[in-house]
C-alpha cells in the first residue's frame, strides 16, 4: 500500500477561452489587473490575479488544442464559478462596478453573510467571477 499524496498548489493558472483576445485583455486591464507579457502572444494572454494566481485568456482555437471536449458556450451554461478572495468589501464592490463599466454583467446584488461579503459578475465571454471578502477573525487555522 502506498502513502496518500498530499498535494500543495504552489500557483494557479485558470485557462479561459475567449472570443476576442484584445477585447478581453482590455477588459481585465480596466479592472486593474496587469498582463504578464512574457507569457502572452497573439493566441493568449496571462492576466496576473495575484502573486501566484493567473488567468490565461486563450483564443478559442488555441484553447481547443488543450482538450478533446467541445468548448462550452459560457453565455448559455456555467461550467465553473471562479471565486477570488480580495482585501475588503470595498474591493469587491469596486471590481464588480469596474466590470459593469467595462461591458461585463454584474449580478443583481451582493450578499452579506456577516463573516463574508460577496458579489459577482460575468466577464465579456460569460465566465462567472465571484470576488469575496472574508473576515480574517472568522477563519480558524486548519490542521494538515
């Protein structure tokens, strides 16, 4: 019997198919995110979400080279909700407002759970983002 592997994720890359790469890059820049040019070209762009978190915006033909499955129409279906932790309630609101101003679609309203505040938006391609803030005093340390 082999010991179970306990994975530790050192960084995360979310790969998102996009209809219009230039338009999507402009959208994410308008939200305040930087583009890592080292990992960007005419087929894809690397959006820096955080120190070790990235969204790879990939043209649909390029995205489809990574899978044999059909690419979902994210304007019609949801395959994932990308939840991202931010520093404050104000940052949650600012991201959603910026997304709406840049052509994205904000959810109708935010939700305040007391210990956590969340709101969401769809980007230009219908990918669903859920920025949230959680009270650091609420989170208890977990044992490994």
